[in-house]
C-alpha cells in the first residue's frame, strides 16, 4: 500500500470547494504518454493552476497502470523543478468500472477515483459507489460518482442511447453513497464526434456545424437540489476546427467532427461544475502537429523532432483551456 500523500499528490476535496466558491473549474486532462504529461505539467506550472491527471482504461491498456502512476509521481518532482514550490496535482482514475479496480488504484497511490456505475440499474450504481466510497475514505481518497449516461465510452457498456441526469435522483444518490463529486449528463459526450450533422445547424458565415446547446436547465435543477456540491462534466472537448483542418490538410480524414463550444464550457465553469474533462482536444493537437511536421520534413525519422512540436501544441492548448475557458489560473492555495 502506497499512500498518495507520500508521493506529493493531493485529493480533490479542498480544490473543488475553492473552485465552486470561486466560479471556476479544475482541468482534468487524460494522459497516456510522457509528452502529454510534460505538456500538462508545464502548462499547469506556467499558469499556477491546480490540475487533475486522469488515467483511463485505454491508458492503462496502452501504457500500464504502474508505469503511469510512477510518471505521476515524477510529475510532482518535475513541477517543483520548473519552479512551482507547492504543486496541486491529483492522480485520478477515469471511468473506473469495478470496486476491485478502484481499490487497486487507491492501494498504489491514486488520490482520487471515479466509479462509473452510470450504466447500471440505479440501486446497483448506489451499491458499488457506496462500497468504493467506504474504502476510499479510509485512505482520504476522494470519489467521483456518475448519474445519467453520456453517449460514447459509456454507451459501450450497455446503454443504447445517452440520457440526461434526473435531478430528482441526485440528493438520494449523494446521500446514500457519500461520494465527493458527481458527474452528470447534460448533452456532452466523449470523442471528436459529439453530434451528428443532423443535430446541428450550419453557421451561414463559416459553413461550420453549430451544435445544439447543453441542457443548462438540467444543470440548474441539479444545483438547486445540491447547493454547492461539486459537479463534473465529462466529454468536454471543443474539437478545435483549426486542428481538424490541419489534420485534414496533411493527409488526415476527419469528417464533421464537432465538440462543445467554449462559451458553453465557460458558462458551466462559473457554476457548480468544478471539474471539466478534456482528452480528445489533446489528441487532435498532438496529431495535427505530428502530421504537419512529418509532411513538411519527410526525411525526418527522429521521433523527438516531430514530438517536440506536438508537445508544444498540446501545451498551448492546455494553457488556453486553463486561462480562457476554465479560469483555474492563479488558483494554487500556496502560490
Ligand atoms: O473517457 C474517455 C477518455 O477520453 C479516455 O478514453 O479509454 O480511449 O483512453 P480511452
Ligand atoms: P472528451 O472526449 O470530450 O475529451 O472527454 C474526455 C473525458 O470525458 C474523459 O473522461
Ligand atoms: Zn469521461
């Protein structure tokens, strides 16, 4: 058993309370490799932002859970080396799907876990979330639960289609489970294709697809039921069209990729939404830069030569999210 505090990590309790009060959201960035992690830490240090490093099932399969946890430990030292005396870094399990997995992450030093029982019948979701909370809280690890189903990742679990969180269920769920934060479904979804062209309108000036607005009425109803309780938004990439264009210009083929407009995320960040999950945008930024670098220098075969612009582009993206969308810059408790 390794406690996360020994690794210099923190849980989400204090940072969420501060974010809800201050009307901003903490960035939760997924990482799968060293370049993503370096870019996230450089961005968080430069902007003096707290940050959540997320490890998904796909990341565990790709890079190995143990290796990722040691990388996160290294990230604390790296942030200090970059000049941040008291970094606030959370290591979080994204979409944990069983008690055993959550326990194994807690035992190896994760400071926060998500137990995603959103595709289960309500009572089973309550039962598994409660079990995870009981174990996690013995180790001062915070737990994110979920109610409502997003399209995408969770769809693979079982749900035929996404459905919004039912505000009338949230008090019962939070009371029975004791979870520390709640992910809700208000129209976001995972990946770079969040809406079909049929669900969108077309901007007459740019010809771009404009997605339907998020269900802010559902968010407001949840906030009314749970005043001040930390709310989480998954599937919150904006799918920057410049990155999609670069990918397509240099041999890629991304058609009609659509994300959540940033003004909607800004509005959400000012509410009780205090954690916003972003993965796809980082993938797009990395892929766009690599495609461009390889197309411009076809003789290049040193990975560092095309991963450097990829890392720079991700860092730029993370800084933009922190400063211009989530508002978590300059929010470290001990600056
Ligand atoms: O929640 C979804 C994340 O984007 C992680 O996806 O399992 O492909 O790493 P992944
Ligand atoms: P995106 O696919 O919109 O980046 O969402 C990521 C996410 O929710 C990770 O849990
Ligand atoms: Zn997610």
